[in-house]
C-alpha cells in the first residue's frame, strides 16, 4: 500500500538562458516594434490627408514604402529573436512578431486601392487575411512545438483519473497535458485546434463565450457612435473582420500560449502578463493592416489591451485541463475589429471633417470608449481568473454574459444609435446627352434668356425621358431606388460593386460613378455662429474692387438681378440677408434634409452669399435678390447633390415638386456663385458635371466657380467645375493685390484658368446667428465676382444672358495683380487670369454701349 501521493513522471526542465539579456532583448524588440509601427501608420495617414487637402494626386507609393520600412525595421530583430534564444517563450514571441509584421506588410499594400472603392478594398482584405491564415497554418503544422513540462507533485486521484493519468492534466493545472495533446503543432496547428474545440475553449465553450462577451463589449461603443454602410459594404466588413480574427487565432494559437503557461498553477500572472504583453504587440502589428487609411487608427488603440484579455482567457481554460484553442482569439479579435471596419467610413476619418463633433470627433470618442472597455476587461478577467484558480469558468454564467451583451449591442444600435444602412450610391451617366445646338438667339436681356432656358429645359427633360425609361423600370424592379436627372442625363441608384459592374456593361451607359453619402452622426454638430461685430461701412474687399463707388457714384446696387447660391445653406434670418431673399415656394431647396426654410449649420454658405448680396457693407450687390440650395452636408458633397442644386438653378420647382415636370425655367436665377469643387474623393471624375455647366451656359445663366485652395502647385485647378471653359473661374488675392499662396493655379487643359482673381484673404462677411466672421479662400473671392456681374446686369439689363460679352468686359476692365517673383506655371494668366476684378470699371463699360 502506498503511504503518500505518487510522483508524477516529468520531463527534465527546459534549458534556461544565461543571464537576463535575452529577456531584455525581447522587451526592447517589442517596444521597437510598437514605436516603429504606430508612428509609421499615423505618418502614412497624415501624408494621405496632406495630399488630399492640397488637391494633389494620390501618392500611391506612400503605403508600399510604409510597409517595406516596417517589415525591414521590425522583421529583422523579431526574426533574430525567434531564432536565437533557447527559451520557448522568447521563441514564441519572436515567431509571433515575425509573422505579424509580414501580415502587416501584405495587408498595408492593399491601400493602393482608391478609398472611393471601399467595398473592393474590404473584399481584398478578407481574401488576403484568409489566405494568410491558411498559408501560416500549413507552414506551422509541419513544425511541432512541445510545451515545457513542470515538476509538480501530483494530488490525490480524482474520479476518472488515477496513476495512469498523464502529466499535469491530472492536477487540473499546468500548461498542457503530456499525452497526445502535448505534441502541439505550431500556432493554430491542427492538434491544438482539436484539443481546444473539445475543451472549455471550444467554439461555444465557456472560455469562447467569455471571449464573445468581451468582443461584444468592445463593439458596444461603435454601435452607439457609428453607422453602417451599404448592405454589401457591411457584409464585406464583417467578412474582413472575421478573416482577421481567424488570422489572429493562427498567430496566437495554443502553442503560443503554451510557451507562457509553464507553472501557471503557481504563477498565474505569467500567462496573463507576459503572454498578454507579447500578444498585445502582435495585435498591434495586425491592427496596423486592418482597414483602409484612417480605419486602422482606432484598431491600433483598442486591439493591444485585448492581448491581456486573451492571456486571462487562456489561463482560465487551462484550469479546465485543456488549452483554449483558437476559437476565443477568433471571436474576440473579429468582434473588436468589426467596430472600426463596419461602423466607420475611412473616407470620413479626414481632416476635411475635423470640425467640432463631426466624424473624426465621434471616431475618437468610440475609440476611447472601446479602449477603456478593453482595459477594464483585461483587469476584470484577470481578477476573475484569480478568484477561480481551482476551476475553469462555468458555461452557464458565461453564456448569460454573452447573451446580455448581445442584447445590449442591439438595443444601443436601435435606440441611441443610427440603425439602417447608409452606403454610397451610384451615379449612372448615360452615353446620350441632350443636343443643345442651334438654340435661337432670341431677344436681348431677360426675355431672351428665359426663352433659351425654357428650350434647354425642354430638350434636357425629353432626352432623359426617352433614354432612361428602360433602365429606370429595371432598377425599380430590383428595388434599387433610382433617382433620375436631366441636367446630366444620369440616374442615381443604390448598389454595390456587383450592381456597378452590371450597369457598366449596359450599352446605354457611359460610366458609373460612386455618389458619396456621409454617414449620420449620433448627435448633430453645434451650428456655426459668428462672433465678430457688424462692420461699419463697406468692408476693405468691397472698397478694393470699387463696388462702393458703383453704389455711391453710379447709383447701381444690383436691383432686378437674382443670384443663386449652392453651398452649405444660408441663414435666411441674418439681418444682412433676410431682406434679399426672393421668397415664394421655389427659392429654396435642401436635397439633404428637406428643410423648408433657408438655414445653414456650417456657415460657409452664409459667408459666401453675404459677400455677393449682403447688406450693411459686406456684399458687392446689396440690392440683388437671392435663392439658395444646399449641396454640401458637413463640408462634403457628391455628384448627385451637386446636380440636385444645379438642376434647381436651371428650373426651380416648388417644395415637394418633381424636377422633371414642375420646373420653372422663367424663375431661374441670373448668375450662380459656387464656392465648391467635386474631387474624386466625393465620386466625381473630370467630366462628371461638364454637361451641366454646358446646359446652364446655353440657357444664358452665368456659372461663377472657385478655383480651389490647392496652391501654390501648378495645374491645381482640377476639381469640377472649375476647369470647364464655360465657367468663370476665380482665384484669390490679398489686400495688397498679391496672389495668395493657397489660390489654385493653372494650366487647366486647353482653358486659361483662372479667369479672374478677387479678394480672398481675411474677408469679413455674414455668419449664422446674426454675427460675422472673417475667412480665407477662393470661396470668399468667388461671390464677389458674381456680385460684380449682378451690378453689370442691373446697370444694363440687356446684358442679362449675354455671357460672352459679360466675360469680355470683366477681362478687359480687370486690373493688374501682383505675382510672386519666380512663380512658375507657364505665365501670369495661369496664376491670376486677366487680373483683379474691377467693379467700377466693369459697370461703366457695361453701360457705355
């Protein structure tokens, strides 16, 4: 009879490193990996943003360069760590980091896909992550990794076990059994997966349920602050997150955790702390490649703390006698990544929206909340592990926690969140555009202009009705919600990449553009408010171009002329603008939110219109009336919203009316001020709006547009409609008549651009709430030229609709502008056009015959 517990057969202790230097090397390597990866990703995103704001072409080499630099700088020391030390833990760290940085390199290269094609990027990311997981699994399957054994006395036999039980599994503690499961494959190997799926960490075992609960908790803030894209975009985002979760399960498989589990019964902090640190660095590398430029930034913050959560979950699973397997890693990482991938649009994580409480603000809020949740989970799961060291977590409470959090995510998404799908739409441009040649000249002045506008409207609508019918019926049958347009013969519709490919192959379709749609915010940004006092007398810019002399000496203020503004809106109750509103049921249109009265949350539209027709000394033509349309929402537009407003300007229609049947071309404004441009980010290509401006010009409506704020680069007048020859394009000078650095330059193809320049630096004008503000930009210069045209046409109504003569007078009477010494770009005309607009000289010339 035995008088004491039998000794458990053990393997010799693993060899140990001599001295602390290998551990120091591992710590330094991990820090180095984070210090290279995180700043590299932030720098790449900032370069993207600077290029975007500067109006330059995408720098396609940025992300390949970031990927190559990161792989070289991090991969070399990580590989050395994987090969050099004798410790299983250090080898596991080196292998995980080497694999992680290679994954980062491959995933980062996918960012050469244009951001506007987000669905294509997500599909590529899902496929790449799945292939990398498959390849890594096959490679590591051939490399068995035996976990270190421990020398522990066995406890008394438990039911179902006895002296024949093997290894530390009989004690309910330790890293892994020394039986068949001990011959683990590499990270995520088949043997480990089988063992995990059969034990506490199986697909829906207690540990996996705790991982699901943790993932849902991290996802919870995104359900509140974020919004989903379209159906295919959301599906692809989910697939990409799941594929990345599977890949994480390979990188951080059971063999990885086994290397940190030696002596877990005596030192439970080892797998949680040490393994969590190594896993956190690995997740940092994975996060750096998880998403298009902008979407990876939240992942870089919220994924690393989850390494400690995974360490606690693995240790908890070992209390049940088996490793956790890859399932908990897959669930936790996949659900955590679903937040930034599915609930944010990376195109909106941009400096262009870096205003109070827009998308960047809410992404920061969601990231901070998810990070706090991840940290709390790491601490909470570690405490839970310490309290339940003698047994594995129970499945019932784990399932209850996962179910409760799933319900919480659903409730938050539906109640305070933004339920629904908010994906981009498609603008289908048809091959046949209306023939506007041979229009009758008609009588001079407004009567002739109205007759031409009516004929242009009739031809445009007839062409659209004749050519769109079959496609409209097909799209309605597919429930794709088509919206037809006539100013450009086009249809906006729902649909992802598959619908786009199908439409592109139809014979009547010329091309299909992405029509961007900003996702909704959890709370509206506070409306802009002007805090400067009203000016006393004419502002400096009004005096510089001589508009005040037109009022005082010539008695012309713009009366009888209507100016149309397409912008962020107009504060219709501002004291400088209220009296000038034309009124009626066809003078205001908001295709975004369908507000019935003129309003402006951003302030840009109020400021620009104030410079054109504002009273109290801020506007060039204070006697002119105005109509307005909202084509910008939170400083973003789309081809369809720009068309909405341009169509409204050609043929205004009553609130709720049909643009095709209820348009009133006789009520069209005379001159349009447009301080916006449609770049590729918003879905436009160079010719997207070309038929629209051509039609407006044919109707005798003058389109004045901002050159853009992407100087001093040459050839930077690129975003529609500024480069078009039938548009009067305006650059900016300062109070010394010197060309501003930000004013965009030509050449612009065959056209000489800009046409004119006007004051655009430190321009005071109206701002919402009854106040005033001072702003810079060619946006500020453009409405002043529109105001000069209003003065000319008010002084000589026979000029209304005579665009050629009006443009000649403006060019002939312009005064010299100061050009920076040594400025390139081909010549003075590519910098300042004909010069600084002169209101006094232009009005005198308009009335002199």
